C-alpha cells in the first residue's frame, strides 16, 4: 500500500487575499548565552506575509532556526544571521523578520563595605529586526534603586532643627549631651521617606555593533544613580547605603536627568528612551518621568 501524502492546508489560497504585517509565534522557551551565562529566555519570532495569496507562513521553520541560539553567544552578528535564516526559509513570502528575547540575567553584586556579595536579577529584552531599512538591534533592561525624596529630607531637617532649639534654648552646649541628643529619638524626631524605584532603559545599538553591552548598560545606570538596591549586607553596608541615599537625594526628574546624561556618554548607542518610576511611600500613586534621545 502506498503511503498517503500528508495534506498541506497552508498551501491553499486564502478566501480573502491580503498581505499581513507580522505572523509568527510568541513565548517560545529556549536557553540563550548572554553576559557570559546560560539564561532561560522566551522568544517572540515572526516574519511579514507580503504575498497576499499565501495562506500562511512556515512556523516550524522559524522554530527550528531558533536552535542556533543555543550553541553560541548572543550578539548582533548571531541575531542578524538568525533573521537572515528566517527570510531565506520564506523566500517570495516575506521581506521582514523580527525576534524579541526576554528573560532575567543574574549578576553577582558586592556589598558596599563588607566582603559579602549576592545575586541580583535584571529583567531584559533584546529586540532585533531585519527590514527594508536594514538591521536594527535594541536592548531593554530594568534597574532597581532607592530614591530619597529631597522635599521630605528638607522637612525632616527642619523638624530636627526646631526640636534642637526647643531642647537647647538658653542652655550651654555640652559636647556629651549633644552627642547623646543626636543619637536619640528625642533628637532625630523625623526621617525622610525613601522608596524602591525602577528605571527602564531602552537603547538602540549602533549599526556596526558586534556585542550586546547589557552589563555595561546596567553598570552605567547604577553608577549614575548611586543607590542601586543591595543584596547581602551587614550593618556597615546598611549604614553606607543610608549615607549614599542621604548624599543622592532625588526626585524622579533628577533620576531621569542623571540617566539621560549617562546614556548620552555611551558611544555604543544611537538612540535611547528611558522611564523611571518612584513607587511612592507617601502617596498611593507613583511618580514617573521619561526622557528620550533620537528615539523614533
């Protein structure tokens, strides 16, 4: 008995002939090699369907082509090769191809003072596209940090000054008594409020980029902010963190401007967009600021 030919329904002409901007799959689980480590990622992949008479694309070809990312470091070169493979497998059907990879990269971060260290997760996305305008790669990463409100700090200082006047008015200043007052709740009657904050950075790489500078992007952001959230700490580290917050008072506008300046100094980026969110501890809503350069 002759084997039956398997039906190919996708080869049928559609009832409504119409090109489609994008057809593909999302949420494909796969391992990738990024920042020197094996990362569990999810991929969205697809191509344009420019032939309106074609019923569909060959999704299995895209899926199988993704296996190439398992065995080599992720870079603009490997991404461009992958998108070229997408298009080669869809000749006469597609002229554009794209991929988005998302996951979390783990980086070991040292404590501020003590010899401790711990792991911190940074959510990221890598987006690549091949179209009539060429090849483009974008990086996105989230960086968590602490922000202490300048207004709250000023109001707290005023209350401490008022209590100092009340407690020492007309009295000679005794060094020992003053030290005891400064270390007691009676003296430091108010503290400024701080909040855990998040910066979402999106950058577009230069056309000649050969690397994905994810770690460099994270380091530049944390250095500009000065108060990245910590991992393992001792009391000396917590005190150093309190000092860093006290010396880096910032509204969301301040944080956005610091990051904008830091990203403008990075020659690897041709454009960027950033957004900071301060999850208010005073209000029930968040404070948000955004900035962009060359972003279209």
